[in-house]
C-alpha cells in the first residue's frame, strides 16, 4: 500500500534504460500480477495456460518505452 513495488520497478527500469545494449525488456508473470505490470507500461504478448502450475498461467509482457 506504499507503492514500494512500483518504486522498485521504476528504479530497475531506469537502470536498464541506461545500458545501451538493452533493446527490449520483457517479464514473465502470472494472472495474479500482470495488471500491476500493465499499469506500469507493459503490454501483454502471450498467455500460456497452466505454465507455472495447474491454474497458474504465464503472462509474457513487454515494456514499451525503451
């Protein structure tokens, strides 16, 4: 409730943006957390059902502002 996750993610993104060789940033998460990444500028690329375990899907997402 203190936006700590958002602050940590923003910090990591800024560090990665400073590395010229990094052209693309992707994350793999679940249906439980993908909305968080979506709010931070990531877009959904792919969903793999039951990837992590039965009932836990894998959401592959890409950051669009690199």
